[in-house]
C-alpha cells in the first residue's frame, strides 16, 4: 500500500503528534508499505527550503520556511502538497490513502484536505489534540466551507478528541489510538526496600514543563501532600524540560522539597524505563491530555496511574481498580496521601497494573488504522 502522511509537525520536534506520526510511519514501512511524510517542520532549527530524505526507512518531504518564532508553517505549503501528490499520480504512484494529522493549529493539513479529496484520493484525518474553545472556530469554518461533508474518514486518538469532531461531522468517528511496543516497555520491578529513593511511595511524571502539562500545579499538590504525611512517605521524580522547569526548581527550593522531589530533566527512553522500574505511580495531572503516550509507556512498565478524570488518559483507567481519577488539584493531593498511607490500596492497584491496556500494541493499532484506510477508499467522491 502507498501511504502519504501529511502533518504540519514532525521530528525533530518532540510531542504527541510528532511521536505518533513518525512511529506509525516506521511501523508501516516495517510491515512492507511504501510510506511518505509531507511536513512543514524543518530538519534542523533554521533550515529552510524543499528537501526530501529517507529517515528510518520513511521518505520525508520537508517544505520549510523562515518564519519568526520558528513555527513549522509555510505560506505555500498547500501548493507543495498538491503538486507532490499530482506528480505521484502522473508517475503511476498514486497514493492508496492520504492520512492527515491535525492538532489545533495545523494550517497545512486544514488547507490541504479539500485538494486531496478533489484529486479523488482516499483521505483519513486524525485529530490528535483537545480542541477546547477552537471547536467554535471549526464550526464557523464548516458553516462557510461545509468541510464536514467532504469524503473523509474522520478519526481521533481518543474519545475526548473525537467528541467535538463527532458533533460537527454528525457521523461515525473512528478511534485510532497511539501505538506502542508494549513488550519493550515492560521492566522488572524493583521493590521499595531495594531502591535508592528508599521505601517511600515513588510517584513519577514525564512531560514538558509547559502550562498545558500542569507540572507546577502537580508540584503544588505534592507540597500539600508532603505536609500531611510523615517524613519519608513520598518521593517524586518529575522528568522533562521546558520553559517552566526553572520555576519548578525555585518552587522545590522555596518549599524545602529538595529531599522529596527530583527534577532530572529530559530522559531518554532507556532512562525512563530505569526510572519506572523503581517507581509505583505515574501522575498525569492535565485535563488537556488528548491521549497521553507518556502515561501509556508507564502503564506498559507496570505503574498505576493518577489521571485527571476529563483527560484522554482517563479512558484507560478504571477508577479504584487500575488507577485513580481526580477532578481537581485538591483531589490530586488527597490521592497522593491515600497512596502513601493505604498500602492495601497501592498494592491492589499495582497488581492490576501488571496487565497493560488493550488495543495499544502496534499490531492492533496497525490493524485498526488499515481498517480506516479501507473505509476511506469506499467513500464516494464529491
């Protein structure tokens, strides 16, 4: 199968969309498909122009412009996408499907969708982000362009992201979850008595230190929990980097949390696995988490999860059975205290966490994605 992915953001940027699209493309190549990615993300900061290279077996076509702030946008990206697809058709290499990946700000994908369908190419569009207030803008655009009526197989990475799309298109929206090599993330558990952090309940998080990820509110909840707990009951590691990391370091110093909180910076996958081997709980405090690939990695490693009850992570958690769901920061603090003071609760959650969520391993994700491609090919052109 010839598959063309279109995504404004791609590696070397790091985020949910970038990770999923690159991994999905690589998995499809490994399965024997002919895969191309078209993106407006430059290969390196400051790079610009049109380039094509093979990266991890995937043909990556980049249309990069010099834009203030380094945003991955290009004023003529739609023309480039259309021209490349037309050229492929002329060579006899017509894509069997064009898979477009959309966040909130995705000008290339949004503008290229209609030209793709007008070329008669099967199209799948996947929403990867929580739209929030942007839903009203998309509804207004639909009132003008009627994009919800175009022949597209609509999809999203979670029910959270599917809900606003479903209200607009008024038809079925497929769930195409992010994929993960679950076996690669299974790690042998180090019991608390043998850990360098001591016998404390070890809570971890791995996220960008940015407002949407809510790492600073998580730190505030940790500080409140520590005040309610005996010394040595809780240890917290917050891995990641970003614009709020300096503020996090100041918070730890100002609140005397140096012996309780570790901020090691961004960790590699191997370093995260080593961290998860000696941890108990993964915290995902953001309600704007569309899917939560980092939480899935932790779940695959055998950790239980505290997640915001309105997040995409919550869809993989049974409250009180496989993790804890919290509606706000006060409940997050209470959950941390419970996990550190109710050993029966934590032991039960960890026992249930030995079975990772279903449907997220790559063979299953590839099968689900291929089904969406097949359905896209049956849609009438219009």
